C-alpha cells in the first residue's frame, strides 16, 4: 500500500504528548515529568488547560486545529502553552501522514503513535515493518511467542522457510544451538537475531549481519573465555554434535512469552527505525532464576583489521620527543575528565561478555592508599585480578588497574594479525635488550612495528608478547618491560619507552651498579604525603635513582630490610618517586592478594643492591627519541591495542623493544 493512502493531512506537524509523560497539580502550579527530566509550570489555571488539551494531543491535530474557534485570548494562551511544552521536551511533533479511525491501519494507531513519539514518520515506519520479510526459525515456545508478537504488532505475515528473508529470529532454548550456527552460515545477507539458552541464562542478541555492530560468534567466543561454569563449552558441543546435546528443561510459559515478545519488539524497533534496537551492538541476558535482565556491549572481534594496525604512526619519534604535556591546574572538586575516562572504560566491562568482568575492590579499605582490583580473563586457569594503586582518588586507582587489566588481556590474546604490511628490514632476537640467548624465536613468527627512524620493521612475536605462551621457550625475559598503556597513543608510547629504559636500570642494578639515594625532603607534596604514609604504616623507605635507565628518569624504592621494592618512572625525580612509592605501599597493603606479575625483573632481591649517598645531581628528562639515537640505540614500537579496546576509545597499548647498547 502507498503510504499516501493513509493520509488525512500532512500540511503541518501534528502535536503529541510524550508517551512517558505524567503531570499532577501542585501548590505552585503543575508538575510535569518524563524519563528525561521534569519541571513545574506556574499558574493556577495551567493544570486545567493541560487536562483539557491532553486528549487532543494525540498526534492527530496541528496547532492551528487546536486553536481553531477560540477567541484571541484563549488561542494565545494555548499557543504559548504548546510552545513551552515543546521547548521543555514534553511535546513532540508528529510528521508524515496521519491515520484516522476509519483507515485500514487504524488498528495499529498505537504502534504508529509509538514511532511518531520518537520524531519519525509513523505511517512510513509502520509500513516498512508491515511489509518486511521476517522469518522465525525454531519450534520451541519462544519462537511461537515471537511469531505471535510480530503479528500483534502488525507484521503482514511471518515468512516461510525458503523465502528470501531480510530479518530472521532464531530461537535455540532447548539445547539446539546448531540452529543459530546454521542460520548464520546459510543467510549471510540477512540480519539475524539469536535467542539462545546458556545454563540458567537466556542471551538475546546481538543483531548479526551486514553493517551490524555485533557478531554472535564473537560474543560467544568472549562468553567462553569468561565462563568458568562449563555452560559455554556445552553450548558449543550442542552446536557441533546436535545428537549428543543435553537438553534442558523446557522454559516456563511466562519466561517463553516474555522472551518471545522481547525479541518481536526488537524486530519492530529495528525495522521501523523508531528506536535503535537494544540488541544492536549489545546482548541482553535474562536470568531464569531471578528474572533479572542485564545489557552488555557486544564488542568487536579483537583481531578485526577494519580499524587497527600494529604499525605505529610514521612520526613516532616526534611524538616521543614531545614528551609529557604540562598539566593544567585542575579544580580538585571537579572530576569530569576522570569520569569521562571511566565512562569509556566501562564500555569494556560486562559480567558475561566483557573484557573486564568485574571489580573486587568494594570491601577494600581505601585509606591511606586507594586500591582497585579489576577482573579480566575470568575463565582462564591463571586468571588473577589486576591491581591498581593511587593516592588521589579511587577513580585514579581504578584507571590504573584498568590499564593493567587491559595489558593482561593483550598478553592473553597473543599476536594479532597485522594486515598487508611490508617491512623494510628485520631485527633478530640477539639484537634486543630483553633477549636471553636461549634461541632466536624465529619459529614463533614475526610482528611488524615502527622504528624511530620511521621504518616498518619486523621483530620476533615472542619479544612483543614476552609474558605470553608464544615465549614459552624463554627466548626473551618474561618481563613487562616496554609495555605501555595510556589514554592515547602518545601517553602509551611514553609509558612503554620509560618502562623499557627502567628495565635497563634494574638490570644494571643486578649487575652491581651503585644507586645514589634520592633526598626525599627536597621533593614535592605528593612525595611528602607518601613518605609520611609509609611512616604511619611502620615502614622505613629508601628511594634511589637508577642511572642505568638514562635517558629516562627512574627510581628504585625499597622498604628497608625487606624484599619489597617498586620501580617508578616520570618526567621528574619527584614524579618518578611518587610513582614508585604508591606502588610499593599499595603492594604492602595487598599482601596475599595475588595479581599479575608485572615486575620488570621478577625474582630480584633488593637487599643485594649497592646504594650510595645522594650525589646532589639534578636530573631532567630529555627528548627521549633524540637521546636514544645519541646512544646509538633503536626503539621499535608495536601498537598492540586490540580492535575491541581501540573501538571503545578507552585505552591504547604498545610494546616498545629496545636494541642493546652499542
């Protein structure tokens, strides 16, 4: 049917009260509330006017029709009231053709009104849904409920198997996950909405198909990575060997009806364009025991090459030489920047299909040091919460632990595809500072990165992912040296280079280099706070400069008489000292709480170090790329940011590999 046939008038926008609006008389006037906020219109007669007008603000009448026949005073009053309601977001304008009570679409005026409520052409959107070719795959109670919901909302007919469907809902709630795998395989051009039961949860979504944000196989792979119950593995088994699938008890009728209607409404939202479907780029989990539901982002495949590359920007040396930007004065009572960082990071969090699956710091005493524990790779046998410490706020601690968690995620993924990139040369294992001499690592593959001179070069994958299984032969030290994470590439690069140079400093310490003491009393307020904190905790701390880390500024902080130590880096001795002390004190406060081993040189005993009195020298961090070149050293930067992390905008990660000193 031509949409124009449903027209009564379309010369001017028609006025409609929001569907989620309520109003009530209050002593000062009329309180009006909706899901986006509320306000009070003052005036004794306002409530009566809104009560009188409300039945006519149903999207069928224009402003002119609402004021027709009124005298000038009342017409002006109505006109002004409508303008105020529109300005406050309480009133929307319906566009496109209107459908009257005698029209063939009259039975669906509620659906058309819903579409119009969101500023869309109601009749046009509804007809797009009504005429769509939608197929439902499955023979369980959920699929029957989906069919019923689609027809109730006005779908012309549910397509039969074999029709060229543009939208397919596939339900697999009785141990028949093979239906989803087969439907996705056989219908690459359609949008598919999967509904699948996994243990005591039902997962709805994500919408999968061309130009869709989510992908069911990617989500299920992440589910499997995080799952420690075995349910995800059983689902894959049912998909691979349907005849041996363990079939769960049938869903209760109420659950099946709820899930089916939810899926049908997702189809309606998507095809009408009224609202973005909740499962577009996300999944909804319904807990069958509690009835609770939760929505989680459907992150892209970490190995996707659409947006990522391991090759750093060509001007990497200029970025590094620019160094750390000067901090602008910040109002300590305002934390917008911190909140925005956390918001982006939370896109990566999800109990079931997130990269980060939870936080375990609610019960930890946050004084005197703020402590955060972030869970990642929950289904892995060696999973351990990533720790983060800060002296400023709990948010700072969570951001630090988030960075460490993502570095753990990068480690667990191992080498990522780089796309079609040609390297100009190769740097062998023997030339890298973290090589052990136990082999060349050639059999574990190569990764491309960018050198400081702008060349694209190849380096051993086992060096880039030195803490992962790809380095199981021990060709390189199992160290975090050179790993860097930051809000942007520049911050991650600087962190990676400083970390790689700090490793050199610790290695020099292990070889017997003498470390001059840092005079703490001459440093800034942050260091003063941290040293006083150490004293209150009963610790005597010493901080020493690592000359072997030059040109970076790095310090070695110890609790005297113990094996506890930490390495800190920064643009000044004060910044490096604060960095080391906050980690050192944080570790003492979390003794017995395991976390990933991010020490630069695991197993080092600081009691064997040689310390010397302060030498009175002043150290400043030079432009690092220029300084490394002057030393005759090369640095290769590999962008290790997975595609899912990159898409969130939360963090960038790198691995920096330094060549040996000449």
